[in-house]
């Protein structure tokens, strides 16, 4: 039979998320689609406000009110989780799909010990004794290479350094042996020296445990190193999608070209740093046609009228541009 | 260039005010209260402070709508024969005078000290804030009651009562200035590092000029919000002090003293002597609080908690 | 590395404690000075000791013997020496040592405080948490509207209204006094009203009045604190971990809300103490407040000064202990020295 749907671990189809404001609904992300399989690492790249975090949160249905999924579907392990009730979603969150937030100091509750926060996560999803949970917690702490894990369990978040806290967050995400980790700007709040360590750790763990990774970040350098596929987002839409090495080497969409070009490392010493003129529009000010058109060198009339759709371009990349 | 009045008319402030019915209603009621208080000597049926007008034979007459009531005394009379309505007007007047006076004193002390502490920093700040902290560690009402008690024992009841209004103003004024000091200090510390202060310093203005003419006006918003709360608190403190017997004397009662005098009469059936002044006081404080709430929300939703 | 870090904290902590204690002692000295000045200038220690029926000649002699003609400072030091030993003078009114009178009146006030604290905790916690979780519900909006009314009503008026309703009209509760009390320790020092039905009945209206002005404050405080906590990243993370709503709200959010609330509770208890004076007057409740008012009225200076010194010292003591404890919990306080 033809039309056998490839079954992926995670499949996001035509996702649209809106925010219901008193003045009307505004679209935060529009027509977002991608898939993820076990062991695959996907990067979701874009500036602040492009919609990447919203996409990440919508997978586990944790969008802050007044946001809601207005269209599209999310399938995970064969189930349509976008239709799940909150009680059902709770069996997924922290269990099958784990999430890592940006600032570990703000993420860990300051009034509870590390051990407490780890054990409760396990006990929320499994019928397990405290001792057993503690043992698993220890095991995960060792996996993230934290020194003296026994002591850490009884310490409070403020007693530890930023890098250690993020390792603990990663350990927490590993507790229930999830299939996917969503990492939302995991290294942005850390010192530069620690950032590389944490990213290496994350990548290694995903390889060893065969977990899927969705890495949400604005840091192109990190994405280039860690991920296999990359989706570039702009003003709520995916405007370029493809294998990471291809997109980085041969960016197609003018925005992506600008982004890659603006990485300080790509400029020769003495050259001026390259920038894309203008700013990404806010959600309420998206221009008609292609959202990038006001800043685009290749702009033609059609760009101001018709919104381009993702189409196959060369090198296995899909891009949403009329001109390329 | 718009005039100040035009600017005000178009401001968000007025807009928010007109939209909030509770705020508008409270404001109207407050204005009515203020007018009643100011015009009390002219609109009251009688002057309750003047012994000539009072006839003990008129005591404990119920309100007009009850049996035995009389249209001469709309809300009845108290145990001395005074008209309730008049006494309530005069009592309100006294409460407002003391309340505003006390808060003005609090604000004056608090602003001067807080401004100095915040702007001058260093030792001045440390010492002044220590003093404020220490006083703050005692509840303001305790301070007021203790100071009042000491004054009364020192001056004797007679002198105390004669000087009641200024004494009460001073007592309540002294008891709660730290809150002004702290608030303005916080605000000043924020303003201190702004460019206009730097500019003024560079121009060569003396410290005190910068403090009072430049920094103070910009820190006033925070003070405005507390001002309303403090007036409500001062009025209630005065009522409490009067109720305890440390306030206005029986011959020139404020609302608190009226409630005190009337308490025993609820057992004998003349409930109006204590209930009416009480309700009057509650409504007055309520509208001030409602306006204060609204003001706080409009000026800065996160400025003041609880 | 960890050792020196610990050592540094210890030093900070030590310095902090010493500073706080010195501050406390200074304040106590000021209080005692003020108290003594009052006693000296206004009081009549001779009368306190021997009553009023003495000749002027005898008075002068007694005054001299008591050292009343000594310089101010010497008398002050004497006063402090006696105070530290527990001798705060003699109450003219009760003809007993002032301290003893105060201690005997204290339990009545303490029981009022306990009763109203219980009411505050039992009512404000559930209502506050509920209005934070479901701010738009009818109960929440009702509660919030009433809270502004609550803080606008003077404690004594609420008390009078309650008496009017329950004692005069409905006649189900008593209108004054403590009712039947039980001598807890058998020595007359603590008569409790909690152990008899009659005693409890007498406690109801006063405790409700006393808590009436604090309840709205706490409900509002708990609600706003909790609402803030609910917006934090760590609560969002708790949801992301898949924890149940009960756990997120009642354990994570709640514990974080409690900390600031508890600090406020302590401070507000001080204000509640001030309100007990008012409440005791309305209900003719024989506690410390009532005693204080009598002392003022009858110009029993010794008792009045003793009361001021005792109450002042208790406040200083409690504040110092709380500050030090707080310093243990919150490291940033130790270095700065103030809140």
C-alpha cells in the first residue's frame, strides 16, 4: 500500500499558537512543522521573540496564558498529545519528554534541597520508594559528572555554582529516562567557559541514551556543533529547514545568510562586523507578504504581497523565499 | 505647548479615574465629607461644643424615624443631650484636622530625614536609618498610646484636654514618620544615580538645592501613595486614642470619644449614640482606603504590596 | 576552599550578632532612661511606699532614706540595678510589687493573642490560597471586597457591633469579662479561660474582634504573595516536571509564600498587641492593657513605668531574636547589617 505514514517519535504538523489578548488574538507561531526521531538532534534557531520558546512549550502544552494552540497537531509515540487533557499531559511531562529551562538559579526552588526536588519528580511518575528514588537520583548525578553527588542531594540550590546547577537540571531531566529533551537556551545564563562543557555533556548524553534533543537557542555556534537538523525561525514561522551542516555552509534564505554572516567568527580581522539592517517585527506588526521583506536586499513586489511557503531548494534545504 | 490643565485632562490618570466607578464614587463621597467637615459650623443644626446649647433634658432621644424621635434631632441625641448629627459633623472636622495635621508632620519629618539619608548616604544614612528601624520595630499605635499616656500623666488630665488637638497631632505625627522616611529614601536612592542629578552636580548646585529642588519632586509619587494610607491610619489612630480616653475630651468629642461615651448605652437601648458615629467613621476611612487602593494601582501596580 | 568560606561566614555572623545585641542594649537603656525620668519627675515613690497618710516631716525623712535627693544619675543607676533584679517599684493601686501585678495580668492578654492568632491562621490561609488560585471566583471577589471594609473598621467598633449583635440582641454570648477561669499552675499566676466552656464563650467575641483587622491584611498578603510565586520560573519548571497541581500549589508555591508571610505575621503580632489594649477596654477584660489604662487613670506612676519598661523590653528582645534568626536564614542581611 502506498501512503504509509513514516512514524516518527515526535511529529509537529502545521502548528499554530495564538495569544488571546483583550484587543484581539495575535499569532505567535504559524504553520510550524517538523519531526524528531530517537537520537536525532534538532536545533530551533532565531532571535528573541521569533517563537522558538513558544514552540518548545507548546509541545508539552505549557504555553503561558493567554496562549493556546489554535491549529495543527502534535503526535508523540503514536499519540495525538495536542488533544491530551492536563492529567494525561502530566504523564508525558518530565517523564517521556523532559524540559530544561534557561536559568538554573530561577528554575530550582530555593527552599527545597536538590534531593527533594529530584525524588519528587520520580515519585510523581512512578510508584517508587524514597530510597530507590534516591538511588536513581544519585546515578543520574553521576552521569552528569557532578563531584560528590551524595552531598549534593542534601544541599540547597544557592549553595552551588551555576554550572553545577545546570548539570543538576540535566540530571533531573534524565530521571525518568525520557525519549526527548527540550532544552530552552540551556547555556545562555552560564559563563562562557561553562557553556561549552554543558553543551558537550548534553550532546554526549543524547548520544549515549539515544534521546531526541530539541535545542532552542539564538546561538548559531552552539547549534552548528551539536545539532543534525536545524529550523530557523523568524516572526513566528520556520523560514529555513535542513541538515545543519548544509544550512551553515550554504544558507539559502536571505535572513539565514545574514545570520551566518553576522557571526563574529566569520568576519576577518579588521573587517567590519556584518549586521542585518533593521529589526525583527513584533507579533503585532508583521508586514504583509514575507515577514522579512522590509530588511531584505532581494525584495521584489511579490514579497510584499504573498507570504512564501517552505519549498525544497538545493542541498536538501527547505526555505520560504520567492527569490531563491 | 499645552497648559497643565490640558495635560491633566488628557492624562491617563484622569482616564483611569473616570473608568473606575468605585474610585469615582469614593471620591464624591470623600468630597462630600470634606465639605461637611469644613462647613460644619454653618450647616450643623446646633453647636455641640457650646455648653449653652445643650439641655440635659434632651438626652437619649432616638433618631427621627423611631417612636419618641423628634425632627429637631434627626439622628437623635447623646447622653448629654447633644444632637447626634451636629456632633458627628464636628467630630469629623476634628478628626480630619488632626489626621491631616499629623500626616503632614509625619511627612515633613520623614521626607527631610529620608531624603537626607538617601542622598547623603554614608554615616548620615546609617544613623538615620538605624533610628527609623528602631522606631519601626515598635508598632506605631503602641508608640502613640505610650506617648499619649506619658503626656497625660505628666500634664494632668485638664491641661491635656485643653491642648488635645495639637497634642494628638504631635503624638500621631511622631509615631509613624519612619514609613515616609523609608519610602522616600528608597526612591531617592533610585534617583540619585540618574543623569539629571549628575548634571546638577556638575553645574555646581549645592547639595541641599539638588536634594530638595531636583530629586524630591521626582520621588514624590511614592510619597503620594502612602499619604492616603497614612491619613486613613492617622484618623483611625486618633479614634483609637480618643476611645481610650487619651484623645478629645467629652466636651469636645471626636468620633472616637463619641463611640466611647455611647458604648454603655447599647445595653439600655440607646444604640444610636455609639453606632452612628461608628458608621460615620467607618465610611470615611473606607472611602479614603478605596481611593488609596485605586491610586496605588494607577500610579504603579507593583509599587506597594498588600 | 570550603573551610575558608565557612570561616568568613562565621565572622560575618558573629559581628552581626554582636552589633544587634549592642543595639538592643542601647534601646533598652533609652527605654529605661525615659521610664526612670517619668518616675523621677512625675511619680511619687513615697506615696507608693507608705500611702498618703503621712506628715510632711515624715515624708521628707522617708524621701531622704530612699535616696530621693540623690543626683539623677545615681538614682538612675539604682533604678537599673533594681530593675535587673526584677524590682520595678511598687504599685500604689494594688499595693504589690509592680512586676508581680504585670505578670499576673499577662496571661489574660496572652490568651487573647493566642485565640486571635488561631483565628487568623485558620481563616486567612485557606481563603488567601484559594483567592490566589481562583481569583475570579465569587468567593474570591467577595473576600477581596470585604477586605477593604475590614481594614477600615476600628477594632473597638467591630467589638461593639459584635457585642450589640450577639450579646444584646441575640443574647447568645457574654458581653464582658473572662468568665470562668481555671488556675493552671495552682499558684494563681495563670488563670486560663481555655479550659471551660464558659471561659471559651467569653473568649469568642474578643478574639474575633481582635483578629478582624488583621484578617483582611493577611488574606490580601497571602493572595498577592502566592500570585507572585505562581508566576515564577521554578513553578513553571515544576509543571514541566509533570508534578500534580496539588503538589505544585500546596507544596512548592505554598512554602515559598509562607516565608514572607511568617515575617509579616511576627511584625503584625506587635500591632495586635496594641489592639489588645482597645479590646480589653471594650470587654472589660482584665489583662495587661486594662491594667495599663487603670494605671494611667489613677496616676500609678510606678506601675505605668514598669509596664512601659516591660513591654518595651519585650519588643526589643523579640525583635533582636527575630533579626538574628533571619540573619541565619538570609545571608545578605549579615553583611549589610540592616534589612
